[in-house]
């Protein structure tokens, strides 16, 4: 079907008024949950084909998380939809005021390949909860997941109002020519600029969920319990989700010089135990990204800093987790988003220097800090700016419906998840 026809049908469905009712919204959310539960095995298989994600990772990061998000919307939908009475100033007597959330209309969602189910469905849940018609553009770089969604969404959901379009950048460009009531984009900063430029033509509001370099500050590794927890969470924040191909995955670590040897030794042991071998870690999505990561690693000044791993298997697109100690700060691995299993560790004289280091760079989607020093925590909160700050853990913020997820500055704008998604796809009428 032509893009114009798809956009037209979605518009017609919205204009019919069907998507506005509580009943419709609830029925779509229930259908989505049914799809996730009934097709769990097929989803996991698609994720295995696209990224060699193992079953545990596929369930935890995509199926399980999405069931949680649908449940959150189902439990709260009535409350979210309710009109809110507001207090008015004396001058308004005898008036009364209400804020009434209304759907925006037809929204376009662009999804990415690294969590191809979750990054399609999480915004979709928000968009249908808010009563919109939706056109979802899945990612061509995760073809099995994309075709799973294209084959199954119409069987479960109202296919007049919720549509999926498959294809690459050419299809994306065609979609951007149309007028939408909101564009929700997950992807690179480069394409984010294209989306924003196209949206400006129609004055369409956009939400951009982009990427960047997420630092992890590691303060003292004092007690053995501390070391154990820190190392486990650091390793899973780097290699545990999509092999580092995650927008909120750790990009690099900042640590005091004196702790670096201990940190490297413990991380090596962790990698050997849990993250080595293609059966234990997702593969690189395609040849182009494999080549990009090989180039980052094979730059001679960077290669000299590799202290562990980094072997490459071109045939199966597998890159062994690698640790690099103090690669040059001007090398690409330290200036570009890595988006893969390579972990630079940058040493500092004092851990407080991490704040300046972070502030000198573009605002990250996430900052992680492993510390029990309340003064340092306070300084990180007050002196840095990023999409989120997480202490003593990684990535977990993505699973919290009560927290607004999204970036700032070059890592994007527009917050979603839980009620924030509902608000993002609603207009607060008064
Ligand atoms: P991408 O920008 O290449 O593609 C994103 C989407 O845009 C895809 O659906 C693609 O088909 C489409 N597209 C590509 N070129 C286009 C064009 N010229 N016109 C219209 N559409 C076009 O990004 P990607 O490779 O899918 O994702 C990787 C990036 O996404 C990383 O930077 C990562 O950090 C970021 N990301 C961010 C989040 C987040 O939640 N903030 C989540 C995942 C990924």
C-alpha cells in the first residue's frame, strides 16, 4: 500500500472519532498484551535472527518490559483520561476551570533496530492510550522483528487506525512529506535533524529520542561487597543489553588512576565468566556497524590501549567485549557514540574531575555513578545536565514508568514512558 493511502486511512480512522473512546483505547491495549503473551516465542525468535539476542535477554528487555508497560497503561488509563478541575484566581469568579486531555490526531512513530519490538511498542502504547491513530515505521535493520510486527499487528489491533510501514530511509523520507500531528523519532542525531527539518514545514511537533555517550563514574572500590555489585552492574550496563548497542548503555568509564588496575582485573573476570562467546552476547546488527566498530578499534593509537578482548569474527558479526585503558581523548572512540561492546576506561587524578570531564562534552542521555559519597552525588546532580542520573546501577531507569525517559540537548527532547507518554501524545485542552 502507498504511503499516502496509509496516511489517508489513518486520518480517516481518527476523524471518525472511534479512537477517542475509552473502550477503543482499552481494547487496543488489551490486544497488544495478548499479542505479546501469545507470540512470545515468535518475538524471541525474531530477536535471535536480527541480533542473536538470547531468550533471557529478549524476554527481559522487550517482551517482559512491554507487558509491564501495557499493564501500567491499562491500570491507569481511566485516571489519565479524566478531566482535571483546576483552581482559578479570584478575578475569574464565578467561572470554573478544567483541563481535558485530548488526542493529537494521527502520529508517526519511527523505531530503531536495537530494541526493535520495545522501541516500537513503548511509544505506541502511549499514542493509543491518548486516543490517537498511529503509523509506525519499523526499522529495516531488524527485518525479522519488523516483519513480525507487520504480520501480527493487523491481526490483533484495529488496522484502520494503527498501521505499520516497513522500509528504509526512502520510505522514511516519503512519510516525512506528509502532515502529521506529532512525530516521535528514535534514532540517530543525523536523521533526527532531517526529521525536525521536515516537521518544521508543517509546524508538526516532534519528540526526538537520540543517543550520545553515556559516562559511568566509578568512585572508590573499597569493600569487597561494593566491588562485586559495582562490577556486575557495570558489566551488565555495557554488555548485558544488545551487546552495548543501547542508547543508555555505558559508553565509557571514569575512574581514579589508582583504582583502574583493580577495575580492569575484575571486569576481565566478569567478561570471561558471563559475556564471552556468541551464545552469551548479542551480535553486531550488520556488516556496516561491524566495520564501523572494527575501525574504531583498529585505529593504531586506540589499538595500543586495548587491555582485554576485541577479537573479531566477521562471519557471524561477533565482537568480543573489549576494555581499553586511556585511549586518546581526541580519537573517534572518545568523540563518537560507540554503540557496541568496546569499553574505554579513562583515568583521572581525582574522581571529582569527572564532573568537569562530563561538562566539557555534549549532554548525555544518561549518567551513571557508582558512589556512596553523598557530597559527590549532590555535585553530580547539581553541576551536570543529562537525560537521567542513576546511582549505583545502570539502565534500570528505562523500566520505571514513574520516571520521564528522554534526553536533553543533543541526546534529544520529549519525555515518555507511563503517564509521560500519555501526556506526550495528548493536548491539554481547557
Ligand atoms: P537511524 O537514525 O539511522 O534510523 C532511525 C529510523 O529512521 C529508522 O527507522 C530508519 O529507517 C529511519 N531513517 C533513516 N534515514 C532516514 C531518512 N533520511 N529519512 C527518514 N527516515 C530515515 O538510527 P538507528 O541506526 O536506527 O539507531 C541508532 C541511533 O539511535 C543511536 O544513535 C542510538 O543512540 C539512538 N537510539 C536512541 C534511543 C533512545 O531511546 N533515545 C533508543 C535507541 C537508539
